[in-house]
């Protein structure tokens, strides 16, 4: 008896509803049965073929049996892998009393009898590697070990020289690790001793005694620095230099062109002038070098007469004045004088004299004939 299309649609819907309900309620048992299929052949009934032929509700009439031996064997082989087993679990979001459809998720569990251990990583022995790069230290390196000053600057000593008017040279000494230290400056036969500041610096204005002038700074620990500069103007100046060591105080005096003491033409440390003022006045200027407060003081005074357009003709009288204190009375004094004329090599001359005995009134000596006068001809 043939089924009408309406009845066929009703039967098909009822069949699928029953099938889905059975799968939802018995899903775990079905999966377990599938796992056992690897031991024996299994048969699957193709119900869709029965529905397509339009047969009645007989469950197995005209059913086509499909052999699934090979498929079951493949499934069993995959499930039997020792490294990984797939377990199907059902997560029901509906309440247990209802027949709501559940959500099936696949969980990956490692077999308890064959755990997978993590791959071992290569261990780096950083301690031994670092030890080969730098020897072990008990404390951080100090500034002295790193050759840095207390202000973090390099300890290198630098000396710079710049030409100034009057055949003078500006010296700039930078020695960050020699703060407050005694330093000797030499230029040819000229020597004097000074002291750096708390930052290891020293700025000086010194004469040039040669057209190619080289200056050297020396510290007590052996560090040195030099600078060379070209000073062609030395060919147009005359210089008289007085240099000495010890606690005695010496002063170089120049009485220009017949001037009296304490007049405008009397040039000494108390009325020194500068190069610009001397050029306008047509005379010379005085420079004092050296620090009397350093250990083993070495000092010098230099008189310079520039042969400029305003320079007068005549003679400049040169004198030396000596002042002795308690530590210099009755002591011999050794001094050196240098005469540099128009860029020629200085002509040194030694001077030796004795200070007055201790206790005598007046500890001042005036040496009138210790130096030759400068004679300037009319240009």
C-alpha cells in the first residue's frame, strides 16, 4: 500500500526526532560500543535507503547492510595510540529532568602509563662564561681604577695655548685628577711653579721667548702635557726676566725713559699695566708668575717692551728689589736673569747675594747694577 506524501513527511520527521533523542540520551554508550567494534565486525543499517523507497514503518525491511570491518579497524588503531587518546564527553546545558540537546566536546588526555616528558633544554653555564670575560671582583672598580676624576671626567691632562697681544700666550691647563696640586710650567729657560684649582684647572698669561713657543706642564706624579704655538710677534719685543726659588720676595723694576720712582713711567708688580695700555703709552708692562704658597716655590717676573708706533726712544733702567722675612734673613739668594731681544735666544745670567742679618732694621735690598739697562733707538 503506497504512502501519501503527507504521511511520508510525518513518518520522516518522527524518525529523525526519535533518532536525535536516542543519540542525545545514549551518546556515551554509543561511543563505548564503537570502541568495542575493533574486536568484531560491525553492521550499520542504512535507514535512509528504506525511507527513500517509501516503505512502511517496518524497521528492518529492505535494509541494506554495509560492512564496516575496515573502518572499525582504522578507528580502533587510532584509539589505541599510546601517546594520545580521545575521550568524548557530554556537557549538558539543559537540566537533567529535560530532554534538551547536549553539547559534545573532545578532551585530550595523556595515558597514565606513558606520560610525555618535556623536551630537555640546553643549559647555559653563564657563570663560567662571564668569568672568562672579566675576573671576579670583591667590589666595584674605583674612579682611580677607571681613570676618572671624582666628577666622572677622564683623568687625561691637556694643555692649550692661544696667542695674545704683546707676544703673550694664554695657557689653559685641564687636569681633572690633579686638583689642588703643584705643577711646574717650563718654556725654554723660563720655569715657575703654580697650583691647580679644586677642579684641576689653571689659566695663565705667559710670555713667548721664541717664534715657535712650546710650553710643558709637569706634575709630581709624572703626568705631563705640552702645547706649541707660533708667535711671530716676538721679533718686535724686548724682554727682561727675573727668576728665583725660595721664600724670599723679589721684584723687578723698570724706570722708563728717565722716569722717577713711583711716577707713571715706573713699571713693576704694583703698577704692572697690560699689553694694550703699554702700547698706548709707548712703554712696557710687567707680568708676575708663580705661586709663593706651594711647596718649593719657583717664581718669575717679566718686563716686556713692545717696539710699536708709540714706543719712545731712550733707556729703560732695570733694578731688582729683595724683601726678606724671618725665614730669609741672613740667607743667600740665587736668582736667574734672562734677556730676550727681538726674538733672539735669551741670554741667561746668574745673580747671587745675601740678605741682611736677622734683627737688623730694614730687610730690603735694592740692587741697582744687577741688570743692564734697555736702550731703545728711535725708529
